[in-house]
C-alpha cells in the first residue's frame, strides 16, 4: 500500500507541474493549486482510514481516485467528449476598456475601445452573426492562436479576424469567421481548442502560433522539452473539470473578466501599459523548436488530414531584426535574449512552420509581409490598428488566391 500511496503523491506532483498557467494569468486562476491540494488531501485521508480495518475500503477508493483520474485525461481527450476540455473566455461579456499608455512611445492604439465575447466564449464577430451549430451555406473559417489574434488592446471592429470578415462581406463571399484567440496560449492549448472545435463543421482552419512557444522556450527550455510536459495535462482530467465547475459556481470566487486590464466597474476595465522591466539576457543554446511545439504542430496536422480540414499556418510577424535600436527594449515583452538571438529564435520557429507545407497543409509567410516598425507593432509581436489592417489584407489576398 505504501508504494501506491507514494505513486499517488508523484501523480499529484506531476499533474501540478504540468499545469499550464497555475497562478500566472487570469484565465486559469488557481485551478492547478486547488487541484494539487485536493489530491494531497485524498492521500492523507487514505492514511487515516487505513488505520481502521472497517474503513479500509474507503481508503482504497481514495487511493484509486488519483490513479483513475490520471488516465481519464487520455480518454476524455482522445474521444473529444466535452467542450469543457478547451479554454474559452467568459460568455456574452461586453466591456469598455480604457488604456493609459505609460511606455513613452506614441503607439497606434486607441485610448478607449469595446471588448466583447459571444455566447460560445470567443471574441465576438461583430460583422456576422455566427451560429456554431449550423453554418448553413457559409464557408466557416476558424482562426486559432493567442493574443496576436485576440487583439485584446483593440476595439471589436479592429481585430484582424473581424476585419477579415468585413473584407469578405464586401467582396460578396459567404464566409463566417470565428476567432478563438486567448492570451498566453501555446501550441498545446491551440491543439486542444482545434480538436474540440473540429466537430463544428470547419472548412478552413488558420493558425497564427509560435510566439508564446518561443517565449516559453527562451524562459524555461528544460520544461518544454520534457515529455511529461507535453503528454500530461491536468486540464484534461475528471477531477480538474469537477474542480473548475465547483469553483465557477461559487459566488465568492468571482470569475475573472475576459477583457484585458483591471475591472473598474461592471462594464468598464482599465489597462496600464508600462515599460518592460530590464531582464538578464540568457545565452542562446537552441538548435530546434521545443519538443512541445513540434509535438502539437504535428498533432494539429494529423487532425487536419484525418478530418479533411484545409489548414493554413501563418508565420508569426515580429519586430525583431538585426539593427533594431536598443531604445525599443522598453516595449519588448519577450526580451530574455539579445536582439540578434531573438532574430535567430523567431526564424527557427517560422522556418519550422514553413517546412510543414504539404497537400492539405498550406503555409503563408505572413512574417515577410509586415514591416518591422511601430507603425504595425506596439511591442514585439502585438499589432497596432495599422498592423491588424495590414494582416487582414494580406490574409484575405492569400485566401482569395488559394481557398476561394
């Protein structure tokens, strides 16, 4: 029994260590910690019950729960059983967001804008109403990524997926576009969202991924190359799903807002854009993309081919180039490496995506189309108003040429 007990403790630690966010972003606040503590309590109760012979059956049950829970994730994820397995924003949320720009740079973003989500929990398409259960005769395009598609510092009308919808409407095309972006997601969560959304009649899937993956690799290279990190995920398990449901139903644990910034009132939030803090530059040691990114991009491609979905990978535009002036360091969020090394790392990820082109998989080198200056970027990878307009034009022209 003591060996099974030790095994359960290791399971608890493993699942906690593989939690994507723990306490780091508002979207997954304290699930990992809550879950980890719960598993430890189960095991300590086991020890108490084991001392009383008549209660040993309860102890054995408590012992088996974490073991069963560990493998439940594989079952739920493999069969795509529940939409709850992939992250979404709060549903039907509308906020007026105020921005205070304290960076010292004149950025092409508004000081006030609207941020809205739809009934499914994604950034709202304001140019066409989306019926997730019935696309009718529309060509359904679903865009996957993180903050570079969420465009959370821009108005609903200025996100590049919504501008893409607007251009499509003006051209008379019967398309509908779904923006699944959430800040901070890596290829790991985007694969999960894609797998979950694949049952909603996707015609074309577009992926703008890589920035958070190279950010994570530059910050914690050992973690993203660990097989435990990319094969195990606490969010897939039954106990995690139960914990999240319980947490969301408790009124005193207020669900964090989906809109960026801090909540001021019921319908208003504020963002304070600050200068980036200087960080110690790390040594560049990377010869290939992270094992986590490699694994999940290949999993995405497998689903594309299996479900016969036309998939398009976009290379990730960024502001890094060899002659980038040091004065921009105050804006950069992923400056863990020297600028010349960031150029190498971003190229490593974009070249990896370019190598994935095949019959059903298209790759558009978007990075080569966006000039590297503050007209299009407000920091390392996030777009200004001019940036999203440029991205939507380039993607629309590519789609007209290769899809429509």
